[in-house]
C-alpha cells in the first residue's frame, strides 16, 4: 500500500476536481449579506464623483497664502450644493465636509487651523491640495470594486449601494446532506446505555456547515447496514454529501462499500494526519455535475478537524470562491509535541497575551478539551518538540 499523502498534497488533490458550483440567483441588497458575488461589482462612475472637501474649513487658492494669511471670507458651500460660486482672488470661502470644491480652489484649511474670524486668519500654512478628496482617487468608472467570489459583508454592501445596485447576482448557498452512522449512536434527547453515545457529531457538523455558508437540507442517522446507508447517500437534490463515521477498516464500517460503488472520482482516501487519518474525499457525477462526498471520521475531534480542513475549502469552491482558507500566523506559548510520522492538527486556545497553547487531550474522542479553543494549530511531523515562542500556522474556526 502506498504511503498516505501529507495534508497539503491531499488538499491539492481534493480541490483539483471541477466541483459543480451552486446556481446563481438575484438577491435584493438588504438580503445579500454573507452571500457570494457571482459577478464583479463595477464602479458606475468615478468615486468620488467630484472633488469633495474632506473637512469643515475654508477653501482657498494656495498661492494666495504666500502673500497674506489673513483673507476675507466670501460665503459658504454646503454638502450637496449645486450653486455656482465665485471666490475672488485673495479670499476664501467656508466649506462643509463632503461639499464640492470649486474648480479654481485647490486647498482646504480646517477650522481648527484658523481663528474663525471675519476676515479669517490662518494659524498654520498647509500643503497645496490639503483635505481635498480628489475625483476618481478611490476608483474610476469601470473599475472592479469587488471581484466575483467575494463574500458580501457590510462594506461590500455599502459599495454596492454606492454604485446604484439594488440587487446583486450571487451564488445560492450550497445545499448539504449530512449522514451520521454508528450502531452505538443514539439521539441527543435520549438516555444512553453505558455502551452508547449521543449524536454530538451531527449537531457539531451541522453548525460548522452553516458557519461555512452552507444550508443543511437533510440530516439523518443510519445504522451500520449497507442498504440503508446506500439509500441515505444517493440524494440527488443536494450539492454536497457529508458522512460521519463508518469509513475505517472495521467490519461494521458501512460507508466504504456504498461510497465506492457510486464514486466516479476518489482524490483522497486517507491522509497522514492526526487526528483525521481515515478522511475520504470522493465525488459522483460527470463533468457536467460533479458533486463531492466528504466522509469524516467518527471520533468527534477527527470530525471537527477534517470538516474544517476539507469541507470548508470545497464549500468555498461550490460558492465560486478560492479554496484558500484563512490561515494565520501565531506564536506558540508553550512547548508542543510532534507526531514522528504524521502532521498534527490540534485545537488550540488563544491566551490573553496573544500566544497559542494546546490543551491536554485524551485522544480524538475527547471533545471536552476543544471547548473554548480558537482554532486548529498545524504542527508538522518530526521527533523534536516545537519550542515555546515558535511561529506556528493556525486556522480560526469558521
């Protein structure tokens, strides 16, 4: 059997297929938050569309300050003003923030640099062009303000409104089916026997999927039985199927054979990582509609880690986004152990001093230690521990 790939190699394989993107639809601007643009957002005019004053103060010709810093003030320009104004040479005009600066004036001096008198005396000489927000300095008409694949947040919605867009074309959130397995699993509300566990994985993965931008339209538990398993994973009305458990090498791991029987591609079948080694990424369909099936291990920390490391980048692709996850660099607060042959992804806590530490754990079945963690820390394989103070990669939770 060939060695399992390291995570970077496995991720490259998992994101190489042309996974079918979700449909595009038109959404009204007030409802567009957290959707993903399906087309570029383009400036319909110069931004700003005129030379605007960036401060309350006085508009003046800078050359007039060379001979005298006390000049008469001839009037006032308000924001939104359309009246033509004439300011004689050797004088200034009061101006409000956001008001249009007349073409023959080239400098704005804020009120606080004057005595606000009449005539007005300026206490400081500023540079030419001061406090003028020049037409087109933010963007010119036709410039792309947000590329297709941008997730819409408050600022992007403000830009859309600025360009006159009352609605936007966006990707439909991915429709997800989650199928949990295991004869030892019982519903959350039941009282389990000593040999049983409540279905915490389904609750956890459902929430993660929703935080990643997906919509869970189907969720179920199936026993370790091939016929029921096959029926659960052949849902044609979804964009992605996530299975939990049932993919290890045990005799009762019922997902393996049904998935193999319907998979048309199998880019990932196990990864040299801890936890999460048994994770699978397969797909059904053809080049016209290639749908991912992501099979997560059943231990809760393994399911948590692999959902972030494989479901998240592929869901981004379904939404027309880059598969790139928001990894960041932190600093290790205390020594961390390596695995000699496998990369480790461990829930890590962010301390008050900004450093990261890995809490003690009892293995991939121990979800308790992940409570209050900030994200996953990436620790490459090796025999020597990673020293405190070392820069490390970590991925905040969605």
